[in-house]
C-alpha cells in the first residue's frame, strides 16, 4: 500500500548531488577518467574511489531512510492520538448527548472503560492475536506481552516505522470498535455485563476479523495475498460492520427500553453530541489517512477522500430531512456526517475525490432511510443507531469500494493490475461481498453466543426499577449534573 | 393578607417587574415552570421520531401583599403581562393566614 516512486527519485537526487563532491578531488584523479591523466605519473589507487562513492551512497541511504522514517513515524503517532481522541471524548460526547440525562455518565463510562481495558488486553495478548502469526483466521502468541515489538519496523505491515508505532496505532482501532456497540445497548445494559461481554467480543469477534483482513496470512487480506482479497482500507468490515451488526443483535437480545417507543426520549444535550461529532470528523483523518501507515501521497489521498465523503453525506442527510420534514435538523446534519465517515472508511485509500463525494452522498440517504424508516418498520430499539449508521454505512461503503476503487489511486494488487469496478475489475465486488458476509457472519454468531454466556455469568439487562431510576445512579452511584451544588 | 400567584409569559417578566417596582412592590418569588392551558405546544423531530411537546415554559410570580395593595398590583400585572394572545397566563388570589419574618420573627402585615 505504499508509493515507492518518490523514494527512488529522492535517492537518485541524492546520488546526483554526490557527484560535485567527487569534483573536490585533485584534477589528476580518475574523475576525468581519461588515459592521458592516468599516465601523468601520479598513482591513483583504483580501489579507493569506488569505495568512497559506495560509502557515501550507504550513508546517504541511511539518512534518507531516517528522514523518511521520521516523517512517517511523526504522522503515525499523531494519527494514533487522533484515533484515541475519537473514542474519548469524541464518541463519549456524541453518545453522551444523545441519551437521557440520567444515563449520561454510564454511556461515557463505557467508552472510557474500553480505553483502559482493551489497552491492557492488547498489550498482553491482543496485538499478537491480531497481527502475530500467519494463519488464515487468527494470529498467534509470538508477540504476547509485546515481545519483539519495539523500535525495529515490521516489514510485513509498515516498513518505515517502529513496530511499536504500528502496534499502538492499531490498538486505538481495537478500542473504538467495541465502544460503538454501546450505542445499541444504551440506557439498559448492566455495567458488569458490558465489561464481560465486550472483553469476550474483542477476543472472539474483533481479533479474528482484524487478522483475516489486515493480518499476515489472513485470507481476506488484499495487500498480503489473501484468498478473497477484500479491500478494506481502514476498517469498514473490521470495525463498522462488525460493531454495527453486533449492535443489532444486542438490541434485539436486550429488548426495547422501558416505555419505548411511546414515551418520548429525546437527546438531553445535542450540544454535547455536536462537539462529539466534530471531534469524530477531525479524528477520523487519523483513522483513515493514518491507515496509509506512512506520511505519503496515499495518506493525502485518503485524507481528501475522507473529508469529501463526510461533507457530501452531511448534505444528503440534511436534504433528505428538508424534503421529509420541511426543515433540516442539527442532529440530522451531524448524523449524516458520521454516516459518510463510516462509509468512506473501507474506501478511503482506494478511491478518488469524485467517487468519495458519491459514496458520501449515497451513504447519507441510505443511513437516513435505515434510521428513520427501516427501524420503525421492524421496531428494534437500536437506541443510538449503531446498526443504522455503522452496520448499514459500513456495508454500503464496503460494497461501493469494490465499485469505485482504482489502481491509479492505489495499485494494491501490483503495478498495472486493475483494482475495482472503475478499472474494469468487477470481480472485486464479489470479493467485497465475501468480506462483508464473513464480517456479518462472525458478528452475528459471535454476538449471540457471547451474549448468552454473559447473561448466564453476569446478566446483561438491568432491572426495570434500575432502568427507570437511571444507570448513572444505579450502576455508578453518580449524577452527571449536580447543577444546584 | 392575600397571595397573588401570577403565571405569565417569560418574555413579559421584565416589564411586569419594573411596573410593580414603580407602585412600590419589590418582594416576590419567581419560579421557572412548565405548563399550558389552551395553548398548543410544538413538535420536535429527532432522527425521524416525532415528539409533541405540550409543556411550555412560563414564569410563576408569587407575592403576599397587604389587602390595600392587592387590587393595584393585580391591575398592574394585568396591564403589563397581557399580549392579547392565547398563552398569556393566569392570576390566582388566595387568602394568607399568617406571615413571619425569619430574621426578627415579626408577624402579620409588618412582616410583608
């Protein structure tokens, strides 16, 4: 997934710049190369000149590599921070504003918990399960306790940055993915059940999916020769389909909130949600553009595609509301933006800006329809629309990636090889479908099983009394706002 | 001693307060309340779900006055709080048994 072209140009420039250095030597040296100069009597040891040149070339090469690594590493560390910010406070605020006041802290606590819990599990065994080994479905234990994960790059994944940077970057994805699910279980899931379920979910659903799509040997891995190469630049399948579909299963298993849908449950603070949504938009540049794993033109391409898709989706959701309700809402605009961000996630490093606009525009309409029409038809209580936005947006994004991916943006299958439909390679849609179905399948089955296990051990739903009193008080002994104090 | 309870439009409050001060009435208790009489509410839409919000924000003014001041106070409130539209609010009068100033335990009309 890297552009090699400019690296060669830089090296050549350095080599050409070295030529004037050779001119520093005395005129009777072999720099002129003519037999007349050689026979003027001054001996020129033939072995020294080539050795000096090759020494200099070696040093230049080291400096070029170090310079490149510095740029890449700086960008990747910033990207990792941006993605963590997406969870805290991005998602925490976005979800926090959407729930009723009595459940504000609870939903925020769930995101924050994962920032801590998943990090620890990742350090112990998570990274290794996702990116170790070379099996088709799951990694191994070679990097358990982060053994061998340090300053040296891992050329399988990112050859110019320390493997520890790659590891910490990927951790932030592992944190936000389960956090998305809490949107569907909001306002009625026990905290203890959340802790147990999401721990198991990370190990059983996320780790295999991450390995299959991004890990060495993974059979959906597009860049490392997987059997059904699924184009997923930053996690449309691994993050959004997995969490979105799991969210739907959770919503169905837990059942509707008490009083839903008759009792009004409007967001208690769209101000918080607005701030959260904007943090998500900015943070997502780390999520998508950072998935180039280098500070190169592919990162730029992904950054640009991400931004335009988001803008188009915010517009199309707003247009849909303007037509349907006579006026666009703030909640609709920010929801549209998030839908666009989700849909462009698998496509970001494979599509150009115009297709990005198209993907975003489509996603805004589709997710609007999912959240307003489809949800009310089937009646499931996906409280914060985790399935409607992430499940649906991720699915449509993954499929549209197969349509719009182009080799001119990212020659991921090799130079000259077509990538997606716009290159004429419509078979890629089939591969995308395989990846989508596997993500759906893993999420569906894994979640049902793990919910059942969690329910037997810790219980998943709070009592009706607890639910009415509110999760902040009953699960955490706190109130979000003590405005009289 | 009579208690005046006046539920008014929040936008009229500054005018009512200034007018009451002009006739010598300064002490009152003001609460933010929600309610409605015959005034219709409004509809809010969140991600396709519609809610009718019936309860509208109003301000409740409470003051206890000696009998001679009551009629003037009521007339002042009526004049300044009225907009002529549905939702202007209501005034209730009730008799008060006793009034006590906490600071020095004065009773009766001296405590008002």
